[in-house]
C-alpha cells in the first residue's frame, strides 16, 4: 500500500489560524506552550506537518505503550518515512539466561538513524525516557564502517565484533550474529535488513556482498557496510576498569542494614561480577549495572537536537505513569537490597520524572490536552485553542452520506475521504460521481486542495477529524461504511524450501539407510584406502556392526525422524528384518493409496450441487472483512469457490496455524452456500470452540439476513428441541455445533456445506457418523497443524488441500525470557498482567501435582483469581473452567499443555512455562504462540528448576531454547516436529506407526513412488552405482572445519543430479567458503559421475591399471547405436563387452585426467541418449 504523502494535508491546514499561531510560538520560542482541543488523529497530523515544514526532529511523549502505538499507526498515514515507535526498556532485577532482542535492536536502530537525520518524528511512552543509556556519541564512536579495500586483521575483527555484542556462531541465522570461515566473515548488522559477507584477500577486503539467510548464497556486491553495536552497552577496557573499582568500593561500604546471609549473598554477587568483567565479553543482564560502567548516562530525550520540538500528550497522565513506574522500582529495589539480591549503585538505574522535567526545561515543549487544564509542571507562555471535532459517522447509510457530501461541497469544505484499499476508494468515487458529487481519486498526493474539492486517498486512520476554522475535513471508511480494513503486514514470501533434516545431525542421532535400515550416526571419518584419502559416514548397527558409507552414497541416508521422540530399534547389518519392515510399510502404503484413489474416484462420480457464481452480496460481505487478506487466503478462497461451483461434491482440507485466517476463508464459503438457499453445518470438537465460532459468525453476518444458531450443551433441552425443529424445516441457515450435530435426531432440510474443524479430535464413533453426513455434500475440513510440503505434494490428485502459510496480521513481538524458576519473578509477571487488565497462562505439564501448584500460586499471588485446567478432567468440567476463564472470571489458568491447540483468547498476554527444559522446541513454539494475539506487548517466561542437575538432553534442549529465544534459530526444527504431527493427523494413526518404523523421509519417498505408480506414471527403477576410482575425495579440515557445515555440503554434493547442480554447488562453495580445493572438486565430479551412471543403468565403475571399467546392470543392454557412436568418438581406446553383464572399458590418459575423462565419457553417452 502506498502511504499518503503529506502535501495535500499541509495544504489543508497551513492557512489555519491556530496552526499559524503554533508556528509563531516556535519562531518566538514561547516555551512551554499549551495546545487544547485536538482530537484523536489531529495530534499526529499537526506534529507531522510541523516536522516537515520546520525541518526539525519531533518527539511525542505519551502515557502508555498502547497510546504510543495508536499515535504511531496514525503517523504512518501522514508520513512515508522517518517515523519511529521507541520501545521502553524493561528493568528486570533478577538473573536472566536469555531474552528476545527485538526491543534492543529497535532502540539501537532508532538512535542510530535519528542521529543521521535532520527531521523525524518519534513516539515514546514516558517509561522509555526514564531508562539510562550510554551517550549517543559513544554509541556512534563504536559503529564500524567497512569498505572495499580496507585492511582487516581476523583476530582484530573477532575482538571488535565481540566487543560490539555480536555472538559468534557457526552459521549466521539472525541479527546480532557473526561467523568466520577461513578468510570469509559473515555478519548480520542489527540495523540492516540483510546479512553481509566479507571476503579477504590476505588482510584486504576483496569483496562485500549481501547474502540470503535461507540459502546462505550471495545476492549482490556493495562498496561499504555499516555495523552498529548489537547491545546497548559497549564494554571496552575503560568501562570494565570503572566497574571493577565501583564494585570494590560498594563491597567495602555496604549499608549497615544489610547483614548476615544478605551481606554474604551481596559479596558473592559482586565477586562473581568482578570475575565475569575480567574474563567475559558480555553478560545477559549487565545493563542492570550500567552506572557502574559509565560516568555519564543519558535519557533518550538527550539524543534530540537542541531545536527539537517536544509534544506531551496529556501531561497529567504522563506524570502519573512516570511516578508510578519510579515508585514501583524504588520499592522493589529496597526489598531486594535488604535481601542482598542487588548492589547499592543499582538504585540509580532509572531517572525520576523530576530529572526528565529538568531536561525538558531546555527544550521547546508543547503540552497537548483535549480539554483546557492547568498543569503546574508546564505553566504556559502561550495557549492555542483549536476549534475541532471528530468526523461524523454514517454506519453504512449511504443516502445520508451522499447528502452530506453535497452539503460539504456547497459550503466550501476541503474534504479528504480515506479508504483502506484502492478498490474501495474507486468504488466510492463511482458512487459519488453517479450522484453528481465531483470527486478525484488521487494516485499522486502532491496536490493543492481548494474549497469545495473532494479527494479520495488510500490510507488508514483510527478516526477522522474536522477543523472548523478553515473547513478542512478528513473522513475514513470506518465512518462511512461502519468498518475499515486494517492492513495486514505480510512478510515477503519466498518459495518454501523443504526443511533439511540432515543439517542438525549430531553424533549419536539415529539415521536411516535405505538398504540397511536404522543405525546410529558415529561421525565423519577419513580413511586411506589404496593410497588415497576419502571421507566416509560412519554408522553403527546392533550387534556391533559398522557401516562406512562413501560420501557419494550419502543420498541413501536420512536422519531418522519418528513420532514424539520415541527411540527406534537398531537394525542388524545383513539381517532380513529391515527388508521385511520396508516391504510391510510399502504394502500398507499401497493399501492406503488404493483406498484414497477409490474414494477420490467415487467422489468424482457422485452428483453434487454446483453452486452459483458470486453474487453482489458476496462481494459486499467480503469487503466488510476488517483486515486485508493475505495472498494465501485469497488463493485458498479461490480454490474453494472453484470446487463449490463444480457439480461434484467438494472434499478439501484447509491448513493454517491458529490466527492465520482459516475461519474467514470458511465463513466466505458458508456465505456462498447460504446465497444458494442451502444450509451450512459447522462442526467443532469442543463446546468452547463452538462458542468462539458462533460469536465470530454472528459478528460477521450482522449486516445480512442470515439465521445462525448453535447446538451444544450451552443450550437448554427445550432450546435444543426448538433448534432441531428449525433445522428440519430449513429456517436456520448456519448451525454451529459439537458432536451433538451428529445425533440421529438432528436432520437438516437442505445441507449444502459441511465445515469440520480439527477432524482428528473426533472419536471413532463420531467419524463413522461423519462419513454418512459427508455423502453428496461439499466438505471443508480445517486443521491448525501444519502439513509437510513433501506430503502435500505426494497427495496432489488424491486429496485436495489448501494451505495458508502467510503469517497473520502485524503483532507486537513476544518478549521472551529464559530463567531459573523464581517465585518473585512469577508474582511480578502475574501482577503486571492483571494490572493492565490481562490474563495469564501458567503451564505446569503434569496432572499429578497440578492442584498443589495452583495452591502455591494462590499463596504467592493472593490478589489473583486462579483456576485449574488439565486433560484428565471430565469434558464438561474442563469446558466450564475454560468458559469462565474466557469470560474473565479468573485471572490465571494453571494448566497442562491443553492450551497448545485451537484456543484463541486474545486477553491472555503472559505465559509462564514451568520446567520448560522438559518440553520440545515445537511445543514451546506453539505454547508461546498462544499469547501476543493483539496489539499488546506479550510476555513469555520459560523457566527451569533452580540448582537442578540437568541431563545432557535437557541441557541441549535448554541451549536450543535460549538460541531460539535470542535469535529465532531452531525455528525450522520446531516446524519440522509440528509437521510430523500434522502428517500423523493427515494419514491416520496406523500409517503414523508405519512412518515411525522406517522414518519420515523414507516414508514420504515410498508414498510418492506408490502414488505415481498407481496413477500409471513411470517410476524409474534406480540402479545403485558404486564407484572405485582412486582419487583423494574429501573436504579438508582447513576448508570447512564445522562438522554440521560439512554434513550439509556432503548431502548437497551427494544429491547432485545434473550439470546445473554441479555449477550451483561450485558457485555456493566458492561463495561461502572460498576457493575450492582439489579433493572437493574430485568429490563433486564423483557424485556427478554417479548420477549420470545411475541414469544410464551402470552399476559399477572401477579403475584398472590404465583404464576405467563401466559395468552395466544385469538387466541393462547396451544400445548398438551407442556402440557405433562411441567407437567413432574413441576408436581403439574403448573395449565393449555385450551379452550378459555388459561393460565398456575406457583407456585413460593418466592419473591427472582419469576423473575428467570418465566424466566426459558419460556426458557423451548421456547426450546421445537425449538426442
């Protein structure tokens, strides 16, 4: 969406008397000035106009993060760039192991960008101004500018990146990371949209390139790159020395009231800090000790230039908020100091509001209130009273709106109509022109607006407004139609690449070899055979068996991925059990595929209702959706409508995570059905979901004459009887219900569409009833579990699927912390959420002990109303608890992971997970996604037990959780886990067992082959080729040292299929790791030779004294035409043996050329085949 440029808005108010008065105040330095009478979006409108006309920095200080966000969203309508929402820093006075970095990165980015711009507008809550920061000049002093041709010592580069707070990793996956491989440095500056790669020639910067995180391949060359610090504190030697002195002084002069254990604890904390300062590069919570490190600290307010304009939104509320935050901090500090949990100097961690007022006295300040009020903090030198009001609302009554539009034109109003989409704007223009109201739709915004003119522009504001003084009026489509579309910020979508399960392979992991079965990965080993070195994958089997797999055969090996961490049984090398297991699974897959094909074919033969094309009402209904649809949503809607318009019953699966907009897609299908006079049944697994969907439907259909009802135990018996009768006679259009809908007494007069939510959660008995209901009607099944793309592709033509992968509307990031469990932290987190009117999930994933945990929570937070929910409660009991919680009758729900799926309670914005180290990443990812579903900042606390000796597995898991929290890494693995679960739901429990027997990847491969066979497609029999050519073929340690990188490269080399793949892998290796050594080039050649040989039916390539022998598979025959062609090419250099076990011998020209000659030889045969 092109946001509005500002000119038309400046034109609208620059001659306004009050606005001229405001500029006079600035010119004469009348400070402070008071502005009264502005409503809603007029504050950002005025400020953006002043910023551009005065060419100055502007700061809007407000009293709450939500108000700041609202002002910022309105600013986006008036200004294209240089607008910022500055987030507050959270002060946490207890140890944190890891936390998410989005807010830190945003603060640094804003400070850096503002320092480089003359005019900008920043919105900040007063809380953010109380935080202490390092001075701006120090922040800039540590920024790096790296240019082409610069000289860089690697050791110096490592030291500087670490000092700037960047984390060294094997692969750069997120902002704030860097990695070094030989003379290549990868890094992702936190103020940049993409990562960069520097290649050194000796110590000179030879090239700087941006690269793609997904593929790790370079995108384009640049001349220079700017690197800002990744942390808000830069700990150089001077800062460390100051901190050491301060800590020593504090310990010498501890307050007298700190005694006994508390004193000892404080001394231990200080000693630990001193040790870390001497040795470490950066602690997780060192910012809580900022005043120890720096003589001078500043408020964000100090970053603004002297002539900046400061606007204070409702100053009395701003002071109230600042005093509350400071008072809470002082109380918490006092308690912690007495317990020895904090050091004395930390008392100065926040500025008081008095400190802020002192700084404001040196700036040009405007206090802004909707009503005239006296404010003792800012006695005004000038008062400006705006005469304005909110725009009128028409609630979709177009006749009244058109009459008013005519009146505005007649009275000489300058009118701007804001529409959230181009389509809606053009449509509105058409309506007005048809009623003789001259209207111009502006594509370009740099226009003057004159009296009596009406312009339509694309843009979104919370509310419209009117200035009386010069008759300037802005009206949004919210006021005209009663509803406005909110823009969804959708991430640019790349073609999803299949998630490579191999990249995260570690020693001890289970692997599957297609021919030998399940073994344990024991690492890469280099063996010397016949005088040449080669790398092999070492896999151990049961009974002490070991298999060394040549790298070129690595495509036969996959990491074993089964069901929910269940450990598989190792196979025996040479035994028959693997062949039997594979045959059994193949048979089961064939049975399933047959059933699916039969079902699909039978459904295609059935006669169903062909729904009519969309009606004008359908378009009107869809236009009333309050969000802009994502591309995926539109694609899915299109696919479903096409199915509905066919005379064959639809059977489509719609996949997408909770909050991705599946319900809206289903609702549009329901509307289409109702427009044809047919009924819709919306079947859900629980009463709570029935209630949620019912509420959504009532809300969405409120402008249309559609009758909607719900059938669940929330209806009395007599109500249920009445609903059933209405369904029978057809006076209900849409019925939402639980399995009660499947009862024999429920008969629908003319069912057209059945929508099923989470079908896998229904029991066997209900599924049987469903089968009967599905006959001859269109069926749409919804699921929130992601379906693996590989499985989706395999099932094309057997099961119609639509997938929503686009992320949902713009949300606040979820502020995540990983820490030892601490009662005080939990109490603070719960109280903070309750105080802002929200609710909390406390996840305790054991039914045994959950009541005791709830009792502990009641003692810990007596102010909170606490409920308990878990899967072993009766369905009715659990539903009652959940309904009460949804209705706000409880503040905290102590529960097991039952909240993982389906539920969408937008008021829950804090989640605390107990024993997070016992859960998988995918589970934590899903749990964390239960909060942050609104425009509020959400919090997730992932806790583990204090002083507990963690198992190696739990330690690994915790490390993964920390990395995921800080950098979002591991996300793919989490998604992989979820997809396996999704696959199980899709193919059923029995097939899931077969999948577990041979591993997910091999299962998908067999499924794809089986389906292709059954559709009559040719599935080529692959010949297993072995190659014995004596050349060094391995990846040297000094080229790629990291084993995971090595595995990834080996896997890619082993998967080569053609010449283009060879070029691609060579380009990638050169790009990521530098010049390719000969042993790696040999490895690539061998893999390419193997791929060509497989296609040609060659089973074995071996080396003789002066020749290479190409042995064909027993079932293959050499084409006589090829024999003639090769004789022409090579003459007496080749010998050909036909008959049984055919082979060709090629005399080569020596050690140096044998590999290239083999490659050229096979390319010639392949080329002949193609021609």
